[in-house]
C-alpha cells in the first residue's frame, strides 16, 4: 500500500515542487490536497522552468494521473490560465482530475481579502490577497460554492444570486466598495465551467481505487507545517491544513491508507509575511542566502525572510506530521560560508526551550541558541552521491539527523531534477 504524503516542515517554500517532481517519476498518481493559488511550486526540467500554482507538479510527466483534491480551493480563472500555459509549453493536461467537491474562489473572495487585509493596518497577516481565507471561511460557514455546483448552470445561478446579494450588501454598506454584477460573474464562471468540465470526477473514489490496486500515490501539500491553521504560528497561518493529517481530509482517504510521510526542509529557514522568526538573519549573511537561493515568492515575488536552520521547528514538524524521513533542499546555497549555524533551542527569560512554544508572545521574545559547524567551499551542485560531498557538508547532514532523530533520505543540491542525491528507497 505505497501511499506517501509529502509535506513542508517549515513555513512553506521548502522546495516541495522540486521534490514532488522528483518523486513523481516513481508514482502513478499525484494528489494536491489543500490550499489554493496562494502557493507556488517552481520546477526546473533541463533548462526549462515551470511555475505551478494549482496543478500538481506530476503533470510534467505524461503518464501520471494528477489530482486536485476536495480540500483545495480553486480560482477557476487561475486554473484555466495554468492549463493554457502548460499546453502552450507542449505539456498535456489530459491526465488531470479535479474533485467535484472542491470549493471555488469567487471574485468577491479576492476583493474581501484585499479590503480586510488593508483594514488590519499594523496587524496585517501577510495574506497573498488571492481570496483563499474568505473562500475557506465560506466553506466553513456552509455558504461556499463547489465545482459540482458550477457544472449545473441552474444550481450555480441560484446559489450565486443568494450569496452575491449578501456579499454585495457587505461590500457596499460596510466597506463602501463596489458591488459585483450578477450577470457578469455568471457568464465568466459558466465559461470556466465548460473549460474544466472534462476533468471533474469523484477523486476520492479514484484515489482509493488506485491505492487498493497497489498503485503508488503521492500526496503533496502546499505551504508548510508552521502555516497550518491548527498547528502553525497562529494567526500568521494559512486557512487550511498543510500537515500530513490534512491529506486524509483533503483527498478523501482514511489514515490507514497512508504508508509513509516525508517532510521537506531547506538547509536553512525562510518565511514570508508577518510573524515571529527566531533564527532570522537581518545581516549580510541573510542577504547572501536570499540572493544565492533566489528566495523570492513564486506567487507574489515577495522577498523571503531568511535565517539559519531551526531544529526546534523541525523536531516539532516531525512530531505533528509523524515524519518517517526528511528531504533536505538547497544545501548548495550554504556553500561558500566559512561557518554555518544550526538553531538547537531558544533562550526565553534565561531558560533554554527545546520544544516549540505555541504562544505568539513567547515566541516573539525567544532568542536562538546556535551550534556552529565548519562551512564548505566549492560548487556541490553536480555531486550525485553523499560520499562525494565535502566532509563538512556530510557532517552538517549527519548532525541534523542526530538532532532530529529523523533520517535524511533526499538531499537537493540544485533546482533541476538531476541535482538530487538519493539516500535509500522512498516508496
């Protein structure tokens, strides 16, 4: 029963797209189970770079079934653009499947997202303003619109009329913003319906059937553990569950069907948006990592905040997700630094903390406690075997394994598929 969940073990942007693409060659089915187009995966194949936001990275392989699960919120305008983009690059989308139960992002979600973020002022969350949060709010409030509703013209119009009346009242009377015209939204979305209709199916049935038949299924999450709605650095989180447990709900499979969980982590730490970040570097080393690692958002282009690898976070992610192994990415970015540091704990009011604190106020006051290791020189991007890495790089990897108690099964030394060191079997 080879069903593998691949999650982000930090604040997102860990390089899951590259690892998903790398593992997809062994998989039969690749499933995206949560989030929306607030996430972005950059995959490099040869000299060609692909930026994906909704469609699983496995689409770059012709023989893989790719699924957008029920836990994803879909902006159909973005999905259609992504389909057109892939097809213009010669990539077939025939094997894409979309859950009929996935909820839609509507134009009013995006407008409300933008307005509400602006009104927060100094207390901004750092939302991408793509409408993700408001769409999940409507889903929880049982006033959302699903893909299955969109495909029924009469049902869609009936639901849209009711919901749009409420949203327009809110926009006009509370926020003094422009209202939406029913007929305009209706016509736009009915066009999207015809574009995506052929992909829509019961994806839970499809995924469970594949697992029962012994096919290899890879579940990919968006964002990372510390952006999980329940387990992340609330309120600076996303509106869904990127953690491994989210795969069951977001794809419609039982937990007994999951055979392995792998966490993706960078050899350093990054985050975007607001919120505390104990190991953040606001100096020339942070700038070096940002520029060399090209740490700018796939979706927004925002520069990412950079810091040393934080093992308090990584151990927490291992516990929350039940990690079996870690895929360590961007090891090459640390090359050239005379010393590299690993955060092994936090100092808070004179005490050492080794477990991740849930209090926002405590985390804000935490100071990182570091262990220093020797850095390494030279370009490691063409190395394909662990034993060929510089001894200092090997020691860095071994030390992370020792301090987390989790084996590192993959080491990425560059963005391309080929720039990957495999340490043991995955599926």
